[in-house]
C-alpha cells in the first residue's frame, strides 16, 4: 500500500503539481454536451438549477457510501476497483504554489454552496443548510434568476480575478498570496475553494471561433445557432480569451459547469483529482435525468430566500497591474 501511494504521489507531482504551465489548454480538459433550446431566461435558470440538483444527488450518494463500485471488465473480471477519484470530484480545488501546487478537498459538511459566475462577477449560492436540508429546484432557480438579472446591471465592472487563474502557476501563486493579505479576499477565496462546483453563466463567443469547413463539406455536428462544436469547445476549454469568458472562470476548481444563454453547455475540469471516466459518468447521469424530466411551462416563482451574496474584492495596485498583463496574454 505504501509503495502504491508513493507511486501515485510521484505521478501526481510529475504530471500536474510540478508543472508551471497555465491550466487552460495545457491541462484542463473541456467537454461539450448537446445544446439545449432556451426560450426565456427562466429556462436558463431552471436548467442550471436542475444541473445543481443532479450534482447534489451525486454528492448524497457519495456521502451515504451507496455509489456503485466500478469493477474490472476484462482481466480478473468483476474485481472491485478503487473509487477514490469519485470522492475528489466535488468540492475540491487545486491551489497554486511557487514551487509546487497542492490539492485541497474539504471535509464533508451539512452546509453546501456553489459559486455562480456571471459577467466576471461571483455569487455564493447556498444549496443545502444543516438546519433545513436541500433547497428545492425552484429555490435554486430563483437565486440563479436573480443573478442573471443582477450581474448585467452592476454600476462598476467587477475585477476579473478569475483571469489570474489562467496564468502560469508560479505567477498565479504570487498573485493569490497577495490577494490573501486582505481578509475579505481571503474569505472569497475560501468560499470558492470550498464550493461544490463553479457554475459559469457565459455570454456566447463569436463565430470567428468556428471550425472552417473542408472541401465545401457540410458541417454535421451539433450546432447552437450558427456556432459549431469547435466554437463550443473553445468556450469550454478556455472561455474565448480576456475579451469574452476567460475571466468568468476559476480554473483551479475541479468542476466548472458552463452554460451559455444560447443553449451551449458543457464542462471544464481540473484534471489532477480524477480521470475522465468519473467525470463522464457523472455528467451522463445528470444529462439523462434532466432529459427525462417534463418541461416546465411556468416561470420560476419568487421565494423568500435572501438574495445570493455577491463576492466583493479588495484589489491592490499590483493586482490591477497583473490584470492588465494577464489580459494581454489572453486576448481572444
């Protein structure tokens, strides 16, 4: 067992924790799922809430220890496989280091929240409380609907803190240390790192990201309006650069579910905690569950919940300069 752990740690550090390249493109995979059709902003909020609800279903399977165990299908057939990677998917986060990155996985808690990012602004949305249990689909949708209305109307453009997570790891480690010197920023980062997932509500990126056709052949893949799958993959992998959605991310976060108002949706995930099979199984389960649910013709109804907390940042001059540098490096 000790030898296996040593081998795993060697592999983890060599493949991930010691690599200083930026996470987008170099490490974090992106995944495009079949586009949805939204008629109103209520449809967007409802769909996003159903994703979060599916994530909570999966978390409760993990917490109860009732998730089905993977088994070998070839050699030594039916031998149970290690399930550790499934328990690292939700709530985890990678932390940048000057010399070496590290992984953070908080203890299980009766209180759970997600961070919703819209137009670079982050909001903390509670989804389970120890004194009352899980929020309903409508309660979650109501909070997301509030965010979709609030973020575009902010009088001041929020600082693009998420942009810094797309930088080389040693640069981001230095910037993170600077941000942590302020108590408010420290609390924000803790909320982000402890969140179950990041839910990124994007604006569509332009058709300039589309794949070019070959020999006049008609494109046969999924489309979201005039956007093809290559365009959507750009959005999932890196967000389109500083002019579009790259600041609408926190690339250290293990699970980032991405949803655009044109129906494009998918995932960007930090690769070090898990192989793709655990992620794909989770998303396929959520996708099938949502597809089996009836369409809601009624809009999201208002609830008595307090509006979700908007994360406010205290930005030192040196961090403002780093925003400019990072933006130039990530122009879409």
